[in-house]
């Protein structure tokens, strides 16, 4: 069950969270890993997931796999839809 944790933030049962931290940045968190994603406001929020390549907050600086990218994209869509923020993944 999603839980709003701020005006532009949602958490899904401790599995992941999505937070719009500024007009140009979205923060995605899962398993103590953080991914900062560039966004651009407009008629719909453009989420530049394709530009994100590496997790932050890990000792190894793991690179995203195609499976990571697919899962994260789906989770960001769930989060932004719950927050009623029109968006598109780019």
C-alpha cells in the first residue's frame, strides 16, 4: 500500500520511494541505494531515466542493468501516478 511521505513523495511498503526534490531532480530509493534522476517540467514531467547510469550511496557504485532500468521505470510510474503528477519516461 503506498503511503504519502511528503507533498511530492511516496513510499511503497518500504520497498521503494519516489520523491520529487526539485523542479529538475527526482530521487528514487530502494534497498539503501539512491538514484538521482534528472527531470524537466512541462505539460508532463519528463523523466530522463535513460541518462541515469549508476546507483549512488553504494560502496561499489553499481551500474544499472537493463532489468534495473525496467523495474525502476515501472516503480517511478507507479509513484508519480499515485502523486497524480502527469509524466513520461524519456
